[in-house]
């Protein structure tokens, strides 16, 4: 059997973010539910590797704090996590409720009245303690599982503000500890695009990098990089991994898989010249149709980024209701825009134009009415900056849509239905197309439609 090399959880997170950034050196901020015995880590990384300089224990976990808030607000049901919903709900409220999360001079702690056992694994105990504290100290709402979720808008805004304050203070501490001008961010909390934006906007660093797969799905990548780096040091081999500028490293598909998925489906599939295919899809989007887009290798990470996506016209607000209903999402949850990278600043204001849809931006007031379906209630959005070099086909589709509409933006959400993962295989794409009553499907090089219904007057 091959040797097994253990890598500490937060070291793996840090390695994944640093070596993917392409930076020669950087400060590191890791925040998640918990690693082995720590929940937040600050450190520094350079060609010699990763060094953690400060850690905070599990009983002050930002990840458990935020997930506990989502559970308390009734946003987590079954296997469906609630943190993303809480972030979306926060935009509707004001941060006026007391939160037990304390920060001062970059230090992180919970209110001592939240009695959390000081043990190695306190995730359930901590969330139970937080719920008890919120029940008695915060507001007179009943349990989130029985209350209307919109009653929790101020609670959500308060939890989000507390998280952002903590992370900004931690970033300031990382700057002080390391003297670095670049920051890399990872851990499950790094999926919170509003908090990432707050870190960037605070301006403690000149450059930032947030991995497209910052949560625990990325630690295998980080662990492999950490071990490869250690071996390079041992052998004196240069070690400089390629910067991760795009997320299209997931599974590819063979042409015979596409053929097999369509066989017996009753669907009509055409192979068209690329320019014609993109033109027809852009026209369908401009007409208000919803398109299943299955193109190239899949994305890694939790965001659909134009490889396994449902696409729609961002100008039509009614599209939000249709898609959220189709996917079983709460009607108040926002949908995201993909924008041509070179047009990003015309539509959005952000300290970092992320290609990974993981940094919130404010939509410029002058264009909000033009892309109403992807603007949240507070004017924010979670945009993906689409670069031609990294995603040429998706970039070309958005360009074709712009030529028809004057808008260099499409609405992009993940290609799945309620309670299901993002489609992975062509067969899953076909099944979802049929079950979801989508209007059009692009399956690699095929344009797939339903057959026209027979004209009853043509018989006999």
C-alpha cells in the first residue's frame, strides 16, 4: 500500500489557498466550523511552506456560530444547509439584535454567558448553547422551525454583521502578525461572499485570493499540495504550482456518453456550427427562455460557473420567481449574474472582480433596472467575472447575448432541481431537462429541444 501522510486540517486549507493563488508569499486566514482542535487560524505562507501563527479554539468557532444562527432561524431543513440562505436573508434586515460574538483588537471570543464546554469537539454543544442564548437574550421570536422566516431578517443581518466584523478584525491581525501585503482566504466560512467583500473593502491588504473550493471539499487538494511541497523541499526540486484562475477542473465527458444519454429520450438534438449554436441560445435567452447549459469540464467547488448552469435573461424579474419555484428555493433568495470581465466595472463596484462568484459586489445604480433579475434587495449581487481566456465558450455566449440586447450579463444558477446536486453526467442533464420543463438544453456540441407536437389537423 502507498504511504499515508497526515496533513492537519487547517494546514491543508492554507496550502490549497496559497499555492492556488500564485502569490510568492501571503498572509493566510482560515475560518471554518473546526479542524482538529482549532476553528480559526492565521498564518503566513511562502516558498518554504505554510506556518500557522495564531489559532482560535472550537468554542469560538465562526463556522459553528453562523450555522447555529441559520438553524435557529429555521433555514436548515434535513440535508439542506442554511448558511447561504441566512446570508441572503440578511440583506432584508438591519443589524440591531444582540449577538454573542465579541471582537476587540482582532481578538475573537464568545460572550462568556454562552456556556460552551471546552472540549475538543463542541460543534453540537456550541450550537445548542447559542440557541439557548439567542432564545433568552436576543429577541422575542419563537423557534425558527415554527416562525415565518421573514421575521428573522434583523437577526440574520445582525449575525452577518457580527461575522463580518470578526473577519475584518482577524484580517487586520493577520496583517499585523505577518507584515504581508497579500491575503489568501479559505475554510467553509470563505463561502460567505458578503464577508469576503467586507474583508476586501477594509483594505488591510493590496491583493486577495479566495479559492473557488474553499470548504472541506478543497482540503484534499491542499493536502496533496502540502505533501508535494514537502517532497520538493526534500529533493531540492522547484515547486511552483499553476495559479488557479478558473474552476473548470471537474469531470469531462466523452461523446458516446452524450449519444447514450439522448438515445430513446424522444428529444431532438442538432449538431450546429458553434457560432450558430451560440446565436440560437442567445436568442432563446433574449426571448425569456430558460436554458440548461452543459459545456466542457465541470466546475470544482459549490458554484455553477458556466459549465453546469441554468441560464436566463437577467432583465426579466419574473425569471426569479420561475427559477426559484423550479428549484424549490425560497422566493426571496437572489440569483447571480455572469458578466464579461472587461465590462465588470460598468455594472458592478467591488474591490475584487472574482471569476469564482465568491465576493459580493454592489450593482451600479444606473444599470440596476437593466439587470433586475440578478440584483438583490439591497442593490448587491454575487457576480462572476467571465474571462475570455479561461472560459472562451461561455464568454462567447454572453457576448452573443450582448449583441442582441446590449447587456453583457446573463443570469446563472446551478443546473439542478430541488433537493438534488448539480448535474454531473449527460444522462442527469437530460433527466433534469425533462423533469424541470426547461426550454432548451445545450449538451456539449448538441442543441437539444423537445419535438414539436403533431398537428391534429394533418392526420388522414
